[in-house]
C-alpha cells in the first residue's frame, strides 16, 4: 500500500529538521510527542494547499513564448513560464501568435504511475471553455487517455462533435490514432452527448489541409515507412505549425522524428 501523501511530506520534514537518515523508516512515534503529530499535521496541511493550488489553475493569460511540438511555453506577468500541452488542432491555430498574448483554459492532472511514485503535474490548455469541456467528455471513452486525446483532436472540436452526432465513423478514423474499433466505441459512448459542441451547419470533410510540396512529400515518405496516412498528416501538420520555415523533406522528417521522441 502506498503511504499517505502527508506522511511522505512529514518524513521529508523529519529528515531535514531532525537528522533522520534516508535508510531510517519514519513513524510519528519516532519523534517526541507532540512533535511527531505536529509534523503529520504540517504535512497534511502542505499537501492540502498543494492540491488546492493545482485545482485552481483553470486559466492562464500570458505571452506565447514558444511552441514545443506537443504544447506551448507561456510567459506570465509574474515571471513564470508554464509548459502547457495542446490539442493537435490548436498547435496550427497558435502558430501565428508567437510573441503575442494568449488565454488558455486549462486542465491540471498528474501523469505517471502512482505505484512507483513517479507522477508529474501537467497542464493541458484550450482556446475556449467549450473545447475544454469537450475534451473532458472525450476522455471518458474507454481507451482514450489524455495524451491520446490530444493527438487525436487534430480537427476543430465542432467538426469532431458533428461527426460523432452523425455517427460518421469514416471521418473519425481519419483522426490520428483512431482506428475503426475506437471510432465505433466513441460513437457508442458519446452519441446523444455531443450535440451542444457540434458546429451548426458543419459539413464534415475528410480532405486533408493544404500542404507545401515538401510537406506533402514528407507525408508520402512516412506512409511508405508504414505510418497511417492520418497519423502522418497530423505529425507533419504539427511540425509545420512550429517551424513553418522548413522547406526540405529531410528537415521536416528530422523534426517529425524529434516530435515522436517527446
């Protein structure tokens, strides 16, 4: 069983303040009463404050400093830089706003395996509260986690919601990492729940966005190497959103491989 977070914090305080060695096992009774219980109380308070602060990060306003391939660096007025993960579709939309102020509506979550104690706080950003609400709904589908959802949302939320409402599995399979079985699962679980997000009068099209000649060739190379066309298009789109100045197939592919390694 994993120890309570407040016990972990208390153990850290005990080792710092009372000289406990790393190899020693910490118990509240290891310290004079009421010192041990005071440490437990302080540890609990610190954990609660940390949890509250994490939950309160619901929106970030600042300067879009950089697009990283999987998200953005946002510089706030307080001198802090936040790394924010973004849906694939928003990477392209924000490509022309580097150096300008942006507002991102955020979700905070912990990424990693809690059984190994390796959890990293993450922020996911959206351009509207509606997109954030759709993401929360989308990730309730079995088999779709946060990272997979971010890669899959390569088209505007309104179009994806319209496709789900219309039970258009063919459109959904054009999204990165969404195969036929997953598309059917999405429709089965979200049918009747997404109409509020669907763009009014949307005509869903599976035609890929326009690409430069070099970018199109890079997509073709990735497909020849075994990549699904939808995934290849999404990868190249994200690279071109971050580095639109790339004008050779080799340079684009290098950035694609770097992106996949992150």
